[in-house]
């Protein structure tokens, strides 16, 4: 059997933790079928002598949501061996977004992620080609990308879509929470990887306002997360903050049955505030107390 592609002479690091070794790799129908010893011929051969051959890196925290619409290479991630990225982290994103709210969502990205509004506007143009999250995924798929992309549906665009500019000012009403949960269901059906949110005090949007997700009560976050349980799919990504920590993560897992990952493991964000009980406060207080322990005395001369 000949291979479609054969990579020869490289130093193979297979990702299992085993020591690397020199060898060849054979690929057929997009799958690795021989590794180390690949004796058959191939339609295409790549000489990898002097190079490391390894599985592509999956970068689970990026903010290419807008950039991927004009930069199909998602520069600079592929330069570093990344072959899959996840966007929508921290609850940010650009869909769903009503036309009248485009400036607000771009100014939020400008402030919280240090992106240039002029660059975003130039890249996206006047006609975005989408409003809803499923339409956004369709546009991404139609344009195509050099590497794989998975998209989390962000809480900030969800809130802005349901509440408008008031999303940075108040809690959601019951009917607005229901709307956001339905939009989450719609997103999951269209192919969203999951749900992302943030309560981090460092996440400040346009005009110095907190990003919309920070105004959400935990009951809102919990209800939206339950859509993943209803669907039986997806993951939850959260950025730690006051009233969104380990106890809340456990509850999100309970209502959804889905994995929960959190960002900025040692970033504080309210987790280290004294007085919180249970898993979140306990862990934070222990960290704070450990920091107060005096260092050991220096060794005698």
C-alpha cells in the first residue's frame, strides 16, 4: 500500500510523553497509518531531516473571532505549530450582534483585548454578512481557514443581543434569560463548541463599563448553562471573578453535566477575597495564607 503522504527523516515526538526518535511517517486518507517505520512509497514525500515532526498544538484560548474573517491563516498561530484554535473565550465574540450594536461590540473588544477598532472595522467592512450565531458559523465555514477553528458562544454578545446597551447596567429579566437560553440552544445546534462567560473585574469594555457578562446574576449564568445539559453536548469556559468561582463551577457542572474549564488559575479575580465559604473561598483563603508565611531563614555562612 502506497501512502498519500510520507514524511521522512524527521525527529518524531508523538505527544504521548515517550522520548522522541528519528523515523518516518506514512499518511493515508488524512490519517497516520505508519509511524517510525514507513517502508511503502508515496505520492508526495516531505524531507523532514533536521525538523521535529509532532502533532499539531490545540490552542484552547484565543480571540480570533473577528480576525479569522479577513485573515484565513489566523496569523500568527500556525507559525508556532498550532493546528486548532478555540475562539469565543471569556464570553467575548462578535455574534450574535444586531447591526445597530456593532460599534459597541467592537469597542468592547478594543478595550478588553487591546484590539484596534480601526483595524476591526477595516477587516470586517460595512457588510458583515451575519447577525445570528449560526449565520456567523456559516460565514466562517464559507470563507475557510488554514487551520481548524472551534467557536464558543460568548455571554457578552448574547447579553448585548437580548438586553441592548442596558446589558452593561442591569440584571436580565426572566424573559431575557429565556431568550439567551434559546439562543444558546440554537448555537449548539448550529455547531458551537459550548458556552463562555466571565465575571473578571479586569474585563472592562467600552466607556470603562464592565463587559455585559459581569452584570449577570449567577442564576442567569446557570440557566444558560443548563441549555448544554438539555442538548447533552458542549463545554463551559469561565473566567474567574467575584461570585463565579469553584463553588459556582461545580454547580454549572451539576446543572449541565458538561466539563467546565476556567481561566487565569492564579489571577485572583475575587477568588482570593476572605470570607467566602466552601470550595471557592476555602481554596482562595488557603492561597492567601500561604503567601503570608514568612520565608525560611537563610542558611548559616
